[in-house]
C-alpha cells in the first residue's frame, strides 16, 4: 500500500457552519481492518503527512476492530485531526454505552463529530429521536464536551430530510455520486436542504458504480457494491462529488481505493464538474445503487 504521493496535499474546505476545515478526502477507519497494528500506524501516519486530517470510524466496522486499530494509530496525531465517530444504537442506554466504549477504544476524551449511524427507515429515526432515544445521548455528549458537533448518516432521501426537520444537526453524511444523481434522481433534495440549513455535507459512495452481478468476483471485500477503480473514471466521479457543496468525501473502505482517491486529490488544485455528456455516457445503462423513491 503506497498512500499519497509527492504532489500537493488535498484541498481543505469548511464544514458548513462549524467552521472546521477538512481535507476533501477523508480516511475511513475500515481501511485498517486486516492489518497488524504497526502497519496501521504507518498507514495513518502517511495519510496524515499527505494532508489528510478527517478520520471517520464506527464501532460496527469489524465488530470494533477499526476503532481498536485507529485509536493507537492516532496517538500523537489526535489534536491535529478531525475525528468522527457514530452510534448505530437507537436507544439511550445502548448509545451511551457505545459512546463511552468508542472513546476508550480510540484513546480520546472527545469526538469532533458524533453521528447517528445509518438511519435506514422512519422507524429507526422515530426510535432515535423519541424520549429515551439515542439523540439524547448525542445532545448530552455535546454538553459534556465529548462531542463538538452532531450529525447523522442515512441512505434514504426521505429519512434524511425528516431527520433535518426534527433536530438542528451540524452535518449530514450521505451517498453522493454521479450514477445515483443522474440515473437515480438521488441526492439533490438532501443537498439543497442541507445548504439551506448551512449544514456541513459529507459524502459517501462517491466511487460506487453499480451493484455486484450474481456470481461476479468481488475484488473488494469491504464493498457491497462494485466500486470505480479505473483512474480516469474515478477522477470524474470525485470531481462530480466535489463540484457539489460538499466539505469532504470518504472513499470506499479499501486501502487501494483510498490510495487512488488521495492520489487524484493530491494532483487536483480546483474541482469543477466534469463534462456532463461524458458522465451521462459513462453511466448509460448502469443500475444505480440508490434511487429516489417514487
């Protein structure tokens, strides 16, 4: 694994109204799964030295392995990093236990961003935002100094919009890629509402292409979709996502794809939308991994 290059560091952008500045390419802790700790330390140090300051992780990644690897790797780098974590718990007690466990594993006393993880449907949102729900723990964590900012991630337009309406979150983490945008009508409303609320927008799945085909060899074990690994197409895909009002994106959880994204970003000073005709041609006949519900 190489990570980085001799070009410049990736651009940094402000995360909405928070004022925090993030490298446009973030580091997903899931990348570290399967590596021994010395190699994890080396990978994180190289990413940091290449200009990456946004690190994201969740306790569900490898049943805690990603947190357990990322924590020691960030020792000595924590104050120079923007560390984001999440909880998939929907009740108060579970979320509190998960928050404290994540802090211990990551060897820190606070998160820069703490998020409700992967809100999948309205029932989950209802449980998380009801009295006795996980959202109470997020709000308390901010009061206690254990979280600077609060956010959520979702894979549903409807759920994301409703979450914004129910609570004044600082950030939204959402799938934003050119295939879903142009072929699935997916993402436009979420971006518009987040901009209206001056929220920080973080992007997932920018390098997602399509679902895996039945029987197809899956070269990327941490990806439930077929990722874009061609450099020219990946450059277009990243350029599309970063031409939106996005602060940063998280490449897929594979070291090879993170390295690809960081290399492209390190050679790109200004992000402009790629040629629309070229994007439409690339996505012609491609099944998006997400579509806007009718």
